[in-house]
């Protein structure tokens, strides 16, 4: 975990993500890359200095953005964090995903607006797209926790075989973050199983994919999101991790909507890890 990307639009919720990213970077010794996207009326990179003066509003917005990015760098450097800034013009989702891949980003930390988590566009990029398509874990922070710590992380799972390889990534991430994984199965009326069956499936799954011993926790709830949040609050968890698929037609935790609903309904940070394709 060497590089953390922090997309920011300098809003209040983005500032929460910035502060949380600073906390994570200090915790694991990672570099921060602060990225801001600004839409310009023309392709700004092709303009001469004289041509830039034709668009005074855009020029001023760019100047202010550079200043705010510089302030973020100073804040990070003051506590010993390696960092750099990136200003992107006329964003597209593909450009952000390509940046993540080309720059070997290991995690994305971003904020979320609103009670229900999302507007169409957040922080200059489509958050739905980031959650569904990011090749690296996405850490979404809605509100900054009162106490910055990361000791207990709820990992909601359905123990399906197709999530096995991705579970290895989750376990490795927990080791890097120095956090205790609390394995959780939410037993819903739609996909109800008896406790003995859940334990049997869970133990088989963990024996095949886990490198460490894990306790299996079970909670009954009408919806996966409710069960995850109730359990997280019960144990005073510091965050929630879920595996998300790029598709929306798979059952239970595979649906991106579960992740999106979680972000809207809980105050805890949520980590979304995209399922590995076979």
C-alpha cells in the first residue's frame, strides 16, 4: 500500500476524506496523491499564455485550485507525509481509472455527499463508476469519525466461492491497515439459512481462502445493509468492507446498490473492493 489517491473538489465532504487520507497515510506510511478535476470551456492544455486571458473565469478557477492543492501538500508535508498534486482538465471517468492504473495507485479515498450517498457527480468523477469499476479498493468517507482510529473492520460476506480470491485481498488489506477483521454473515428472509449451515459454509470458505483464524459472526436482518450497520454499531466498528461486483444482477453482497446504500445509511467509512474476475 504505497500510493493513495485522494480526488477532491475542496467541498466539506471532500475535506473529511482528505483528513481521513492523512490519517491512513500516517498509519501505513503511504504517499498521498491529491487530484482535482476542473472543467474548462476549451482544451486548456493547448492554449498559449495569451489565449488563456480570453477565459478569465477559468483562469482564476485554475489559479485557486492550484493554491488549494498546494495548501493540501503543505498540510501533509508538515506531518511527514510524502505527497504530490495533480490537476486534471475536462474529466472523464475513463481518464480517472486510467490514472489509477498508470500511476500504480493502491487505494482511492474519496468523500460522499448527501443522506443517500450520491449525486450524479462527486469530486469531479462519477462515484458509481468508481465503485463499480475501480481496480483498487475505494475507501468512501461521508463524515469524519469523532475519533480517528482503525482497529475493527466489519467484513460482510456471503461465503460464495467466486469471492474467495477477493477475500485474500481483503485479508491482506486488513494486515496492511493493522485492523482486526470481523467476519459477518447477514441472514435475511430472502436468503435464509440455518445457523449450522452458515457455519459449515463459512468454515469451508475460510479454510480454503483465509491465511488467519477468523470468528464467524451471524446477524438476522431484513436487509443486508441493516444487518451490517447494526452489527457495526454493536461492536463499535471503525469501518465496513464489502466486495462489490461490476454487475447489478447478482445476489446479495454482489450488488453495487448494497455498497451505495451502506454509504448513504451509515456514518462509518466504507471500503469497496471489486470482485476479481476469474
